[in-house]
């Protein structure tokens, strides 16, 4: 590669970018916990996640075949809803929410 004065040199490599999505459905929040079912992208399998925010305990029943990444993604989606509630007490808990990671 020839360096041209006043120009930066860049080496571009191909990287595989992974986009992962899931849909939280049937989201329910009480005074002590938040819970939801979730469906991984391109799947009809349903998982379940519950987070007790008074004890920080998590209950999970992963969607069959999606045991690795998706339960933690679902948990992060629920925690984000809790963060939204902290920053805006008038925020309405949605019944569904799309969670993406890339």
C-alpha cells in the first residue's frame, strides 16, 4: 500500500456481524418482579424469564434449542423496562417489546 502524504492508511477486513433478536411478550410487572415470555428470532419456540428485583433472583425456562444467549437477552430486556420506569414513573409497561443485540 502506498502512503499518500496527508492521508491516513486504513486496512479493511471483513467482519461477520451477528444480529440477534427476540421478542418479549406477555410482559407483566408487579411490586416485586417483572416477567415475560420470549420468542427467539426465526423461531416458534417460547421461553420464560422472571426477575425478582427485590432479591435479584432470576427464574428462567429457556426456549428449546435456544438455551445459551437468549435467556440473558430476555433478562436485559426486562431490566431495561425497569430502567425506563425509574427514569419516567409515568412510563407504561408494554405488553410486548423487541430486544436486539448486535
